[in-house]
């Protein structure tokens, strides 16, 4: 009864705050700092499922499925998202479809209301058609600091429908620094785009020659009708890379079992920093949601991997 009461109070508070459009946080756009907002939130932090340890961080990926102003107006959906995001230190987000930029601000504010300060960096609107998407990284400011960010220059080869978004991060405790590369492949060209990711990695390595920890994460559509996950001839299946979200993990809410969402790291990252723990965060089970309630949030589950903060030697 007490938990239900707290949830009800939070839902009412959240609705009031998001209705009057008071956003919090410091927003980063392509590595630039803009728009400081004042913060007001309760002190109680809400952690649901994944144990917290100071010597580790959790990096996740989440396709929020057509995330725009319409979804951001749904209080129940935003409350659920505000409970999911703080389970992780960094979340790469795909399918932001809001030209106004207000939906991602509301999401950051909703997360902050849960008790921990999160900020984000967001890339440009991308896509070959009129339906554009943005990528974002949302991160816990207590545990993570952000560096440079950029979007892969695909102007000559046109390899991707939505070019990968890249950003550098470092843990505030310890000395783990790393590069995140996020992408949402086009389903019809998933195999072609997945096989082109090593080209992006080479570009990123040229941009950050002093770095050796590179993590690719996103909705790669890397299974079922779009990609043969058992095909070992893909350049991304070479010994240089390790797929942490493996073929037996179901990352979508449909009846079919498909591992669309992936986290892939370079061998150097695996040998030193990876804590040998990756999984799918089934928020419907954790939060006691019905399938229909969960699908209002997304048709994808978040996927995550755990990394040490004290073992990096680069």
C-alpha cells in the first residue's frame, strides 16, 4: 500500500511538472554546452533490479520506438521510462523523432525527478526520407563525464540511412575512458550497414588515436529476417570484436525471439574492462507491466553490459 501511495504521488507530481514544461539539466548538443536549467527533485533514489557497485558501471542501449511529443505526453509511459533509465550509468537511445527537441528534455527531467541528476548529448536529425531520427546518450552525472562527440561523415559513400553518433566518456571514479558508437540500422539494409561498421570504427580510431576501448551499441536489426546472426563471414565477426549481447538473448517484446539490439566491443575492451556480465532488462517483468502496457513504452527491451572502472591501462 505504501509503495502504491508513493507511486501515485510521484505520478501526480510528474504530470504537473511536465505539463508546465519545467525542464532540468544541462543539455549537450554535439559536444557543446547549452541551456542550464535549475533542478528540483526528491532526494529518494529508486533502484529496481541491477545491483550497484562503485567499482563498476553499467552501459545500456534502448530503442524507445518513435519517441516524440505524443509519447512524451503520456504520463504512464514517461513514469516507466523514468524508472528504467536510472538503472544504468549511460544509455544510448535510438528513434528520437521530435523536431522540436522537447521530448528528450521531458525525459531527462522525468529521470531527474527520480532523484539522480542525468544529462544528455544528442546528435542531429538523420535519415534519407522525411522521417528523421536522432540519437542521444543519457548519462548519470555522478558517475560519468562526457568529452567530444561527432556524427560519422558518410557524405561520400552513403553507407548508412542514419549515420552513427560517436561520443567519448570517462568514469568519475577510477580511470575507465571509452568511446561509444551508436547506430540504428535500416531493416532492409541491416546486413550491409552492419558489415560497414568496421569502417566507422577505423574512422573513430583515427579520431581518437590514444584510445583503445570502443563500444558499438544500438538497434542493429541483427537477427531474424534482417540479418543472419550465425554468419561468421561478417567483418564485425572477426576476432577483433566480441558481441556481448549474444544470439540467445531476445531483445524485442514481440512473440518472435529476435536479438535486434546489440553491444559489441573491441578485444582490448574485453580483455581489461569488461566485467563478464551482459543481459536484457525485461522492464515489463521487473515493473509488473502487462504486454500491452509495456508496448506503449517500446517494442524493444534495453540491453546492458557491465564494466570495471579501475582496470583500464590506456
